C-alpha cells in the first residue's frame, strides 16, 4: 500500500511537471500520447506497466512522440491514419483530394450518405486545426 501511494504521488508530480513544462501544448501532447496507444491497441494495464518501468513523464513523452508521427506523417488508409483519425492537415489534404476525384464527387453530389458523412467529418476536423 505504501509503495502504491508513493508511485501515485510520483506519477502525479511528474504529470503536473510535464503540464507546466508544456504549457498550452500539453493538450496536443496528450492527444498524441492517446493516438499512439490507439495505434498499438495498448490496454490501460499495458500503459501502466510501461509507466511503472520508466515513469509517467517519460512514458507520455515517448508515446506522444510516436503518436505525433502516426497522426502527422503516416499516409491515409481508407481516408484515415492508422490511428483512425486524420490530423487537421490531413483532413484538408483529403478534402482537396476528394474534390478532384470525379467518381467520389459524383457520389457526393448525388446524395451518397457515406460520401457526405466522410466530407462532414473531414470538414469538422479541418476546422478544428
């Protein structure tokens, strides 16, 4: 119990220190961390084991660096990154790509629900960044 309490205290201290260091970039760091976890299908227990081995701050830093690369540098697969969610930059690029695809444009303008949903989702993501 004492060991668990000590770990929790250290983890909280590292998390808060990282939050202060990152300032306004912290939320993006956490989003990248989460993207990496989704990409590798890591369970919370698996992440916790990594965290216990190398610490909270280092776990977030490593996973965020990976997640940032997955979201920003990986190609589209069926319109999405391997993590499933395009970045705003990728969404804008995909919108442009779809706009020049005559077959897709035809489906979209004829009311195809999947095409409309894809465009709406991409526009929301693009507008967020």
